[in-house]
């Protein structure tokens, strides 16, 4: 009879340890899920910022292109005016 009680006590202790381990594993799983969610949120935020940066770069490139076209036109007009000035001076 004493052996039976000892075996039951041993099983009870092992069951408690197993329950403790299961609690730790569950908590670790929850923490891991939260970290994955946070990482996903950060990736999405980074992607959004990249898209905004791409749009700004695109807008600046367009402005720069327009500015270069205007400059080209101004240079063309200036060269033409210089040529006209030289022709009328002679």
C-alpha cells in the first residue's frame, strides 16, 4: 500500500512539473506570436515609408526633368538671341 501511495505522489509531482512546463511553453508561444505581429507591423510601416519615399523621389525627378527642359529652352533662346545680335551687329 505504501508503494502505491509513493507512486501516486511521484506521478502527482511529475504531473505538476508537466503542467508548469506547459504553462511556460504556452507563455513562450504567446510571446513569440506577439513578436511576430510586432515584426509584421514594423515591416508594413517600413514598406509604407518606402512607398512614400518613392513617390517623393518620383515627384522630385519630375520637377528636375521639367527644370532641365526649361533650362534647355532658355539656353536655346539665349543662343538664338546671341546669334541674332551678332548678325545684326555686322
